[in-house]
């Protein structure tokens, strides 16, 4: 757990712990996502109120010492700043204000840490850096997050129109949060989402078929997804790519055990000579939420990477397609990977449309593909447009009107193969 690690220790009167540049970027992503989430939920101007809960399960003390000097705000402050900014944007120039009513739950393990957070938050409110409306709507608890979780869930569940909730779980160790607990959150709360850090580097480095390794994986629900009997063979025969092979199994297990319909999973890229360290994972049952998070990753291109295929990947493992699974190199977001992503998705769409039993809706294609692609919706639509311009497919509106190639398609547009054309990959 983050707060129990000596690297992260807060005490009033002592300097806060340091923060790495890539961790600052992670906090910036979370802050910006919450802001966009609120604006997306309130996108219709007639919506007067949003009830939202923001839960930071491993919240820390609220600030850090930056590598460049000065202080960086921690996740509790940044969550409140995101709400403050969204409120301002929603009510700019409005005579009748629109309300964003947020309940905040901040939890950490150590009493010194939560005491420091109270002290730091009070200072921020006194300085006017946070909205006064939020001063009475946050609670800070000390203890194990899993012990606090049932009470938090019940409180959210009982709030009228309040099942919209974002859980920020910045766990230090990969086994702090069992995946069945995340599945329970997503099942119990209709509008819940989870942003999770997962120390994949630590897990893979020490992975072997020994009881000491299997026990923590069993505790979080991933034991059954690891090919234990093949670990030694994979490490010896796939020396350059065995980490990516194992990642497929782990990623498949995370999505399956969490029960989330949509998952984004990207490496946060450390600066310097460090290898890939941890995943920043977003779990949601909403397509639009998934796309908003994935778009943010592309906007922070230099800070994130991906070790699966740039187009459409398959989680898990199939020995019959071993070369397809191990032939990829690590991708850092940028111009070249964006082109590779579009190309890969276009090929997938072509195969899917021509091998199908008939016409398919654009919306169904997007939802089928997006969870297994590093591409956001904009990349998927670009791929569709390229395939359309090649005349390999025919796209029509729901009322039967043939569409011309475009950069934008409607979810109810109908796609089918142009049987007069042979698909060229």
C-alpha cells in the first residue's frame, strides 16, 4: 500500500515526500479526466445538476516535493481543482447556475498522513484555492481501504441520483486491491468507474511457479490466468518478448475479473533509464468514458506507451498464433504509432466486415473493436473512412441512403462489404 511505504511518508512540520515527473503526469491525467467527465455528463445545457462521488482510496498527504523544486499538489487537491474548473466552465456567462454536487472520500492508512492532509486542505481552503462549497462535503478516513469500502459504497448507493462515482486507487503494490472488489464496485453502482495503478513491473520481474508468487495473485483473482506450467519455457524461448506474452495473460485477467466492459491499459513512461514500471488502468462500463480517457493518453503522447499491437490486439494467448503475439515492439505514442494504429484497425474492420454474415452497424463495430485497440474513437473513424474511400465497403444511413466517405459516421449507419471489390490488405 502506498502510504505504508517509506518512500511516501507525511508528517506535519517535515518536508513532504518527493514525486517523480511521470507521477506528476499521472496526477494531471486524473485531474483532466475528472474535469472532462463532468463536462461530458453535463453536455446537455438543460441538465441543472450532477451528483458525483470522488473516492481516493490511497490519497497520501496532499502534496509532494517536485524534482525541479517547489511543491506539487497531490491527488485530493487535484480532484477538487478539477471540479472547481468544471464548475467555472459550465457556468460561464450563465444567469442561472448549474450545480455540480460532489462528495469526496479520502482514505489512507497512516494517521500522520491523514492528519497532514487535513492540515494541507484547510490551508488550501483558507487561501481560496478550492471551492468553499466542497469544504463541508469531504471526509478523510484513516485505515485499510478495503475495510472502509462497504461503508463508502452504502453511502453512495443511498444518495439520490448519486451513483455516479469515480474511484481513484493509486495502490503501491499490485495486490492491494483484489479484482473481485473492483467487480463489486462496478456491479453495485451503475455509474461507477475505477482508475487503478498496477505495478506490472514488480509482478513480472519476480514471476515464477512458486507458492510465494502464486499466493498474492490468487488473492487478487489472477492466479487462474497465468500459464504457470509454461513460465519457464516462455522465459527461455522468448527472451526478447516474454514480458509482453505474460502481460497478455495478466491484462486478460484484469478485464475478465473486474467485469468491466471497457478497459484502457497503458504504461506510464518513467524518465531516464528506468524500464516500464506500472500500468494506469481505467475500468468502465461506458463507451464514452472509455473514449475520453483514451483520448487523454494520446494528448500526453510522450508520457505513455503500449506493448501490445498498435492496431487491434487479442488478450490471452493462442499457441497457434505465437508469432503474431510476440513479434511486436514497444510503442510510445507519437505520429508513427498513430499511423500504425489506423492501419491496423482498418485491416481489422476489413476482415470483420468481409467475413461476417451480413451488414453491421457502425456503433457495433466501434464497441467491438475499441476495447482491444490503443486507438480512440477518432482513430477508429479515420480507419473506417479510409476503408470506405477504397470502395471495399458500402455505408448507408438507417433509412437506406448511400453515404459518401467521411471523417464522421453515425452509430446507426450500416456497413457491408462491396462484393464487387476484392479486399486488398
